């Protein structure tokens, strides 16, 4: 699904979501697939890869997969399982594991 508008999912969806705007996964939302967007807010479940400038995992939200983002916010009782890749201001990609080892 390719969109140029905001999207709110509060049910089941299987496939790829590509939006130029915000994608919001509601409490009853369950995505099986990849999500590409400028801003992602997760209150439900995503099983797949995420590429977004900003990701917010709210209480009760869960992402399982690889997450590539410039900004990641995980609230209390939010869950992230997988690999996190940090995009810096110059769009160069460095993994958080590599950054930790350099310290």
C-alpha cells in the first residue's frame, strides 16, 4: 500500500505500508510486514521491518524486527525486540551496537 496521506490502522494488515506522512497503529492494530514512513506511532503490534524518521512505541505497543530511525521513543510498557539502526543527520547509517563498541 503506497500513500501520500496519514494512515490509522486498528485491525489486521499483512503487506508493505509506504506512506509519506504519519502512520499510526492503534491498540487493536496488528501489522505483518514492513512499514516505511516519515513518522510512526505504535500502540498495537508490528511484526516486520520499520524505516521511519521518528518512531514512538507507546505503552502496550510492540515492534518485532529491524528498526531504522533517526529518533526512537519507547514509553514505559512499550516493547521493542530486534535490531535498531540509527540514521544520523547526514543519513549515514550506523548500528547502535557499533556505537557502543566505540565508546
